[in-house]
């Protein structure tokens, strides 16, 4: 049975080459990505037995997703239903243009997923269950489903990890706040970007104050606040731990946050302390920034080399 079970939507990502505009592109690279499957892949690559649950149609695009996840060693636990596979387009660009994401996910099968569609026995047997704020943003049905999954996990003694992962193109801060305030009291490990804590949860002040406020209000065991180039901070059992970023060339930033979460959970599941998990997460995120696509296709040895400061050596 998995040490880690994740649940959420995974999509096909279509990207024009070399910073081309979508409207001008003749070819599109295809990648597979979703926050929850990305976390499962990162954790699996780092030695955790991980499974990803979702709902997909019976279609060739859906099989493309299942194959990609299975190739990374993750067990895809898929319910089948009406609807389609969501897609998104990533148009990359340097400053001042910047990059842009265009979603095309209306009518995706996962939006109708209920607890009856999902592997509740696997959830009860998992050490950690993970989902993100993207999942309840997709439909009212999924809000109810996440509430029920959290209840099942709590009853079974399965720890819950949750990344707020706010997406402004999915819902407003007010809608997110109303929903997430009902979910967060069930969470054991909460991960939130500093900007999302301010925008969605209306938490100001420095990262340590934010983390302490969140652990106090929602009674979570661990609150991790990510701060981009300033690194990450966690409050665990009342103690504060800080972790700087590891330098990395950054041509492929998509999925970096998911890699961070996957690295953090993998290290915790293997008995690591919170400071060790933060260091491991930062190293995993740095490596992901050098890897095309959404998924962190890396190894424990590579992460250990980053931590040890040996990552820029040539492997011969």
C-alpha cells in the first residue's frame, strides 16, 4: 500500500517552441502535469511508494496521462466517467513579456469525482494523503469530495498534507477563502506561498508570524511558508526552521512548487526531521528547475549531491 496517496486533476500541457506565441505556433510539445500527480512523481522518485487517484474519460488523451504517470513508478488509481481531459497551454516569454498560461479544462471528468469513485481503502492505509487548493477550486462537487476524503483520512489516522496552491484563473480570493477556511482545520501539514497567505487568508507580517498564526488558528502540526528566492520557513511543534534556496539555472520553472512539496513529504515519510525535509525540498525544487516538463524526474542521489554542494560536478 502507498506511503503517499494524492488526489487531483492531471492535464495535458501544450507548449510552443522557443518562446513562440501560441497563435503563431505550428508545433506544440506535449507534457503531462497536475499538482497532485507531480507531487506523487517527485515522492516516488525519491523512494516513496506513491499512488495518484483521479477520474478520467476512456479516451486516448486520458491514456497518454495514465501512461506518463505509470512510467514514473506511480500507481494511477483511475475512475472512468463522462467528460474530457483538461488541457493547458504554456506560452513562455522573457521579461518584459513574461509567460502566460491558458486553461482549457471546462467539462473535465475529474470535476464530477465523488468519494464513491475513489480508492477509500487505499486512503485509509496511506501514511499521508495529499491534495491542493486547485482541486476544490474546480467544482462544488469536488469541494464536497475533499471534505469527505479529509473526514475518512482523519478517522483512519492518515495524515493530511495540503498545499493552498491558489490559482486566480480558477476562483477569486473571496471564494477560495470561504471554502478553504472550512477545509484547513483537518490539515496536519499546510504549505502556502507567502503571497497566497496574504491574498487568500489575509495574513500579513513576516513569514514566521504567518506560519505561527496558521498553526494556531487551524491547529495544524506543521505550517510551511514558501518565499520564492528568499527560501522557505516552517513552524513545527512551536519551533521555527528556515531554509534558503539552492542556486539553479531556471529554464523550466513549471512544477517547482510541486517538486518542493514532493521532496518535503518524501523526506518526512522516511523519518527525516522538519529541517532535513526543508533542505531536501529545496534541493528537489532546484533540480526541477533544470528539467523540462511538469514532473521532477530525478533521483535521491542527485538531491543528496545538491544538499552536499556537489551537484555541479561532472558525472563520469
